[in-house]
């Protein structure tokens, strides 16, 4: 029997509500629309963690953070397994990964793939995209992944033209790989992983102009937004950043432009599958690690269990399955057992917390950020969710979305049913307890100086200084070199 090919398209920090075909009339996403119109759409898919590294680790392992031992963007790594990509390689698939993976401490390892074209966010001599930039005509561009630090949430235009932009590079390498495969010789597993729309939002020209003109964005801000302070868990509040309503619209415009530019790369990949005669035999997955608040609750960023950051897009085009929209809960931990099952690759069900979504369903899924006295945990179903924030030692219960009204009431049997499940999940957490240097809620950060040490590409600081004439100095940081 002919084996199915697999295309896993992964983005970073993309909200669930950023696909035109699924209800967003403002955004332009024809490629994602084409997938959504053929796919099984899981509209209550929740990230295992609303931050990059642990969400990706959970997808890799098929396990929740409480079991992998990783729940923040630090270098802690407890999970010792090979990950599910290796299972495809061992099963004879031509496995290839292009783009950002963000697995610490093994940023540039194989991660189970036969080959990788690497593109992480910070400069590194082993990074393939860094080599591409530094060996070509744009080696003078230092912030090739956008300028971070004080411009992190400032709309930007890329210093690179479209043909050298990191999003285009991922598209180019993915197309190049597909053009070189022989689908009759061996099945293919391709992961195309884009940094965008993760901030900073820096689409190339002229893509930055795709949403210019009358563009109105009204974030969801409840009257009692301060009551959600313990859930927000990040310093990127609109007030702290000085984000006015107009600047927020500009940010959303640039965020959408980043999504649309990714969408264009997806169209190129899909066209290549069709030209190779592979499309009809390919399982196509589109998802993201977490969302972005985009002004909701007066905040930007992630690290919260509010739906804007935790409810992620999840499209699964499976040959032989008709389009439908499912409302049962799903998670990135389900990807491994679902894809392995679809491709006839055996596995130990006890290895995974996820399920094969075409044979089984969840009653609930879980998410986690940090732990100990600063942990946040969530249990979510297709109709409601319960969140615990250790900072305020407080539970939140929501049964309508966006998460507008906290209905936590211990006299409610449903609340207590979910509380028992969430308490048991928290008790199972194997993660080493983190200290309190991790950001707490904005309400508890009166003494925090907003701007951290400048997060420049430290490896090339001397090259930047050398570009400046004598008598003129630039301020450079560089707390981050590999990560």
C-alpha cells in the first residue's frame, strides 16, 4: 500500500482568528483558505504552553509540560526521548525540516530528521540562514530577523528585500527540497517552520503596504481588565509600551502582513506538491505554537491562558476525510499519535499524552506556563475551561469566549469537576521548580524597568561598531547569542 506523504506547516505566535476562510474578513490568506476548505478544522485546539520552547517540546514529545519537564523558554530539558520525527525517519521517510525549531539545548541537532535547513532567531555560526546572509550581498544587514528590544512591538519594514527575507528563505528551501525528491522512491515528511508572525513584525517591502488604508482594529478589553492581571504574565502591556489605538492598528496591519507573506510561501509549497503529483497523497497540517494578545485585555504577547494566546489554529487535511469543523478539544500533543497512525507507523500509546484524533477524542486538554509559586495551569474542554494562577493563588472559570466573565464558583459542580482534574494534573508535574525571576503579572511589577539589556546579535557587535565613523558611537547589547 502506498504510504502517505506529510507536510507540517508551523508558524510562531499566530492567533487562531487569522484565517480568512474561518471568519476573518480583513486578512488575506488564500493558501490557508484552500487548506481550511478541505481540512478537518479543530477550533478548540489549545497549546500545551503559551510560549515557544515548551509548546514545541510538547509537540515533539507528544507529552504535556508536566511530563516533558519543560515549561518556560529557559534551557531546562528533562525529556529524554527521541521525539516523533525520528519515528518517521526510522520508518523509511525522507524527513526534512526547514526553519525555526527552538529546541534547547540542542538548537542545531538533527532532532530526528534526516536533514535540516536551520533558521533560528539569533545569530549563530551553525545557522544556515545566518550563513546565507553573511556570505551574500546582504552581509551588512545585522538585524536580519528584525530589530528586537526597544522595537520589539514597533511596526517595522525589513532591512532585507523579499528575496532574502527569512520567510522567503523558508519557502525557497521547502520548494527546493520538494523539487528534488522522488515520491515514488520513498515517502516524504517535510516540516516548514516559519518565525513569523512572531514579533518584531517586519514584513518586506512592498508587503508592508498590503493592509494600508482604512483599517480598524478594536481589541477586546473588558471593563474589569485589571482583574485579569494575574493571568497576563508578561510585561508587554499596551500602557507600558505606550501603544495608542492608532499604533495598535499599525501593529495589527504589520502582523497581518507577516501572516499574508507566510501564506504566499505556503501557496508556493502547495503548488510544488501539485506539480510533483504529490498533493492528493499528502497529509497537510497547519498549526502554530501559541497566539498573541494583539491588544486584547490591554496587552501584547503571550504567556497567558486567555484564548487570544492559548487557542491556536489547527487544520488537518487528511486524504479520505471530508472537510468539517470539530469543536472537541485538541492539543499539539495529539499530532504525533494522529500522524503516526495515519501513516501506519506503530507506536506505544503510553509514550504519548495525545490521541489519534480520527479514532479518539479528549474530554479535556491541559496547558502550563512555569510552575511553583509562579505557575499557571489550564484544563480546557470544547465548551469551557478552568485556569489556576499561583501568583494570586486564584482559579478562573470561563464558559463563554472570549474569556469575558470569570464564573469561578465552588458551589458549581462543573467547576469542582474541572478543579479536581486540574489539581491532579498539577500534582503530576515533574518540572524542576523555577525561581521568581520569571516575569510576574504587570500589577506586581512596579519596580520593573521595562527595557531589558538590548537583545542584539551579539556575535556581530564588533562588525556593527566597525561600520560607524570615528567619533560616533552606537549602543549595543547582546545578552543573547545562541537563543
